[in-house]
C-alpha cells in the first residue's frame, strides 16, 4: 500500500495530567502515515483522487488545539480516528505523538506514543427463529448501520433452514452481511451482544431458539482463539446455513485456517451430504 506521510507537525496545545500543563500548554510534534492507493492520483495528476495533506495538517492542528486530553495516548487515538473517518480512501493510519516537554525529572530527548489503526473487513452471520424473523433481522441491520464506525457493505439473501444442534425448535431464517469497521474484534463482539439484547435475545439453551443471533464469521484474515471469541467462527465449514449465504457475498474469501474459499467449502459440504 502507498503512503502519504507528514513528519513532526508542530502544534502548541494543552494536553496533560497536571494543571500547569492544562493552563500553560506546551509544544507537541505529530507524525502521521496514511496508507492508501495513490496510483489513480499519480496517473491523473488530480488532487480529488488522493488526500490533500495540507487539509490534513489543518484538521490535525485544529483538533489538537481545540480538544484537551490528559494522556497523549488518548490524543493519538483521537487523531487516528479522525483521519480514518474523515478520509474514507485511507485504509490504515500510523500516528506518532511526541511530547518533548513531558514533566519527567530526567534528561531525555522526547516522549512519544506510536499507534497504528486500520479499517477492517468482517463478515457476520445473522439468524432468527422466534417472533417475526424477517423483522428481527431487518431491525438488527438497521441497528448495525446506526453504530458509529460500522458500515454495512453487503447483504445476502435470507434462507429458511432447519435448526442445527438442538433440533427441537422452529426453523431459522439465516443470512450473512459484510461490514467495514474500525472496531477491534472484541469491541465488535460487544456491539453485537448489545444489539442482540436490545432485540430480546436470551441465552438460556445452547444452540436454542432465539429472536436474534449475530456471529463474527471472518475478521480480515485473522485467526483468534480466546475463551469468548473464535475467529474464524468454529465449525462453520460444516454449516450449510452459514456457507450458503456467505457464498452469495464472499464466495472467493479464503478461510485462513482451512485455506479453502467459501465456494469450495460449500461445494465440498453439498457433495458430502449427497
């Protein structure tokens, strides 16, 4: 990925824990690297095809001067978020925020925090088998679209399927959606659980009936295994009700563990069941 870099932009601002820092202010240096595809701008020589770094500098300076944070970690986080929200063509941003006048009683050159933040592509499974199933799924998508830092990019058709695991329950309506998000996997999971709760989800029976089920199937090509979260979603290669709608919107996406595309996994599962 190409980069546009701004090195050590000088700003006088009022970030700090101590009252004197907040009252008097001090000098900060900000370095940003924005990763994006600059080829179109390079060929066309058109600023509209790129990011205006003069505008970026102005935006960073205005934000840094008008907002006050106790920690430079928080200030750096806000700058990264501002750039990703303001400039959709930027895929990843690196921010270094230096505080050369930090109140440390030792000789040093500078104190800085360095962070990297990115846009992420994720695919979610959605399902419902209680109440008005179609209305439940539509409401879930509306709530997702209203969440800051989540953009719904793809929607599959919905499929009625028999229950999986615990079979003594009504049939499900299942689908998949693609999103772009600035959230980490853990933050995204919390958002999904909040939406499930708002729409009446109760976790009483494992694989049991539910008004709404929202699962993270893929998150970039991440492999994650924690007590609360498994990415890619566990056992999805054996679940046609996941693979079929996922194939409609991400058939060429490659499972990072099995190293097969969604289309290939679906074809293998159908062949096995015939």
